[in-house]
């Protein structure tokens, strides 16, 4: 199709890890296809009267030590773009929250925003999974220490506790009933009973790995298994988890069929599910990663599927009023 104008709202390009970053894979594929690509950070967006705009720079990328080049800055309405990828990394803080409000002012009939700003606001990566009780482990969300200890007993004396705004495994605890540090750990995680946390039944299958399933428009694209170190309970790559090839299996497809209607309704086109022992523990929507690892292990090109998707969606837009 004719070249698109694609904007990536994200962290500075200098932070991109060339061999790991999923957004970088999108950028390489978009450039290969001849699309004109731009970069900005959330604070580069603003609203003049009621028109959302951004100061952006043209972007070229390559898989090299000097992996990007930003060109001259220009200020344009966001409807100048056919596609906007919101790929700012977590945490989901007030900066991120307000950025989704600015993106929400973009007319979806003119410009495709991936993922939907409303969906990003509504889908906390820990709490969103609670919409799918049939495919998640037993869970409790509370700040009450007595309830947490009661849940721990109900789960047989072992559970996972995680902050609702964490990312990359940060702050995730595996706690045991007979640990003398138990009360201190629960006090720490809830800030002395003042902040909500999520507790989940501990899944022993976590020792074999935490599967990251990449989902596009409700369909599974590929998967990778993140296996924890011997001295860790977390499989996240950020804390030393080892990546292992993992096929998309029947259970993965069943989970996707179950959750796809809700994902579609919320405009969550590109997501990463965390699956342990066939159960969904998190739904990652802000800046899911894993594409480059799956590409290397499976000999595929998942980013091509994603750019195919946005090209097809962009072809349906009404661009007659778009600025030139």
C-alpha cells in the first residue's frame, strides 16, 4: 500500500536495546516497507484549543551501534499521522495517564492509535486479568494484612504478592506462611496496609517457566518461555530469566478465544499475556515485548504481521481531512 505516516510515542531512542526492543522491530519493518516514521516522547504532545498536536522528528533506524537518527523537528496535529503507536514503557504513572487523554482526542476515524487510549487507561496490567475468572489463578486484591494472611492460609501457605503498578517483575514476592519475615513483607508490599496489592495462588509450574504469549487482534502470534534462575522465583528477562522456545499450544488458543471479544471491544490490539501452567497471570498492554526473542527462536518475523495489521486498518480510515 502507499506509504503511511507512523508516529511512535515512546521513551528516548537512545534507550532502545537493538536486539531486544519490540518497538525497534516495528520501526525496522515499517522503514523496510517505505513508511515515513516519526518519534516523540509523551511530553512532546500538547493540545492547542481542542486540537491534539506534537513536536516530532523524522526517524531512520538500522541494526547497528548507532541505531537511529532523528531529523529536524516539526509540529503537526496528531491527525497528520495514519498510525500512532503508543509504546511508552511502564510504569503507568500520571505522565502516562495524561498522555492517553491527549491521544484520546484523536479522531479514530482518521488516525489509528495502537493500543486504544481508552483501553490503555482501563486495562491495568494486573487487574485486567480479573475480567477472565475462568483462565486465571485464584486472586485477591486488598491492602488488608489480615485478609492477605487468610488468603495465604487458604492457598496452602504459599502465594505470590505483586504491586498493581509494577513492571518487569519489580516488587513481586513469593511468600510462605512459615517465613518469620512474612508480616514485614506484607507490611512493606502494602505500605503498612495503605496500598492495594494483588495476591495470587502460587503456581509450581513457574519453575518450568513463565510463557509470554504475543497476541494480535485476539489471535496468538507466537510465544517464548522465560525460565527463572535457580536463585529466583521470577522469570522476567529484566531479572535474569532465560528465554526458551515455546510453541503456541491448544490451551493458548483456547485462552485467546475466551478473551478476544473483550480485547477487541477495548481496542487492545497488541498485547502480551503472561501464562503459567495454563493460567493467565497478567495482561500486558502498555508496551508488550518478546517479539525479537520469538523471531530468533522460531525463525519468524512477527513484526511483519503487526505492520500488516496496521496497514489493513489504516486502509479503512477516512483521511480526506488529514493535514498535509
